C-alpha cells in the first residue's frame, strides 16, 4: 500500500518527480485557483468599428444605454461616446496594486501602446503593471534617489525620469538606460517635451525652469524671472512645468503662488498669473491649447483662458490641497483631479459647480486613497484611470457598467447604491422607491440605484429600484 507521499507523486496534473503538496491529513492540497479581474477593450472597440461601418447615422446620435446589466455588451469605447462625456468617468474600482518594496508612489505613466503602466516610487524603483489584468510584471532599480517625475516623448520612443538629486535619465522603450544628465541642484519635479521632441523642459525645487537639448543633453536656456536674482525663474520651488501642445510656450507652477507663461526665445516671462491664494501645485494645458488648468493648495482648480487672459471657470469641491490633474485623452471637456485627502473627482468644464462623480475605495471607503494622491493618469484610450498615492498603492479605475451598483457611503450610518453613469443630456434628480430617495445621480434615462436614481437623462421611468430622472 503506497504512502501519502507516493500518492502525491502520482497525482494527476503533476509530472513525474514533481509531487503535489500534501496536507497534514495526507490529502493532496491542490493549488487554489482564482479569477483575476481583467478589463479588455477589444470587444467594445470591435463593436464601435462595426457600427461605424454598418450604421454610420448612430455616430451622431446621443449615446444612451438602459440601466440594466444586459446592456453591458452594448458599451462603446470613449471615442464612440463623444456625445456623453460623463459616461467616461472611471469611478468603478478595479484593482489595488502594492509593490513588495513598499514606498510612496510619486509618479506614473502608461506605455505609449497602453499595454503596461510604469510607476516611479520614492525608493527610486520602476514597477511595471499589466494594463489588462493589472498584475505585477517587473521591477527595476532606476535611480539611487527618490523619483518624482516621468515623461514620455511625444513620439513614444523615449522616457525621461527625474529624481531628488536633480538628475534626469534617458530610457528606451525596453527600459534600457542610455544617458544621464544633471541640470538642477534640487529635485526635478516635472519634465515636459516640446511638440517636436527636439527639446524638453524641466522644473526643479531650486526655483528654476530650464530648456534642454534632447540629443546633446545640454542646457539651452534658463528661464529668468523678472525682478528676481540671477539664475531664478520663481521666488520659490517650481512644482510643475508643461509645454504647450503645439506652440513654443511653457507654463510653470510654483510654491510662491504664481503661474508663469514663458516663450523660450524671450528674455523674460510672457505673463505672470496670480489666480490662487496659495502655492500652485499643478498646471495642465488643454489638449486644444486654448486654456490652462491649475490646481493649488487653496483647494481650488481654475481654468484660465489664454487668449482673453482671464479666468474662465473655478472648480470647488476638494477639501484638501489639489495635488494632481489630468485631461481626458478623448473628451476635451472632462478632466480628473486628486488631492491630499485622497479624493479623486471628475469634472466637466461645462458644469464647474460640482464634480460629475468621484472615486470611492474598495468597500465603504469614502475616498479613493488613504493619503495624498500624487498623480492621476488616463489610459491612452480613455477607458481606464490609474491613481498614485502616498499610501504606497497604485489603483486602477474603469467605467461603471450599466445597472451595476457601487457603494458610495454618505455618512457613517448608511450607504447608498449609485447607478452607472449612462444616459442622455440634461441634469435630473431621482426619487427612489427603496431606501432614501431624492439624491443626485448620474444614471440618466432609467434610474437603477436605490436612493439615487436619475441624473443626466430627461424624464425616465425608474427600473427595479430607481426613480424618475
């Protein structure tokens, strides 16, 4: 009679010489299988291409879906829902990624093909995460100092990284380091390429904004600030810098509470903006290049019209200082923001009064993260959002499916189910039949959620537990 070890060695599915693990009772302990969450955009993309070919008239019609799980197969990618930007707000929690070498995640960016996400940590390491199943793929010690900035070239051929010692490194798409320069004496907080990838700009804690020649790696120009000591661009640390999408113009944000516009060929700044009452942490050019978005420690986000040189809109909704901004790659009116309190909000430039929606952590967490959000980055297709935080987690968020409830706690006593954000135009309010009704929602057309039906639809009949839009 064979022993338990011998039976394990002969277990089905295990080749000779590789026995299955045996428990204390002598029974074979087979490995546990689990289903990993996967977000694959190929099905909805194929559907969009099919409808564009066979039914071209649908492309100009409003994008609406019934608030039912059966309608999930009819979802289209963001570039197929141009009439409804709210449908591309990524509020559904998908996965929380944590590296074994635990450290604050300071920056991140998607690979140009969108297949992987690269994150940069305070311990100087790169970590690669899958863009489909969000599992860990690889890690690499990139710098000896903390990493603070990452930037891909416009052509997607080169990656630049900046660290706390003022060093900038060049990386190929295979993450092979080919060059290293040290243009600053302080931490490099931001890097941005010019439209032709010939030059790139850097902003640092030493209070300077510099333009470097990409091929030679030499400093071409130091942007001198008017009325400042020699070799200074701002009176205090430069927190962010970004090049205009298609023109020779730079925007920089500083801890001194000002934002500046620069012409790299001019001897002084083109304009100085004093829009905020606190340090300016982020500046982001609108994809069309006509507006500049800025976030500050005064908890406000402001949109500045560069052509008219005036403030176009102010967005108020964060309870802590704004630390991250990112425009949607498809919908020009939609952007995401993060703050020091861990909240991630989605905004529309057509409705600045309040956020369209917000991310809520796994379970009953009220915020997306437990600590400061250092960055938010959209997937190149716009169907996913990645957020990076001081709590050492990288979180992935996707668009909510039609009729899929998610838990969004209002307070400590109750949690309300919120429907998926799919519907037509126009804002509405819902009267739920289950729980407490009359709440705001974004489930237009047919409300699905208890207590929060209605939203962007006109008047729609409530579904199983929803209300009239």
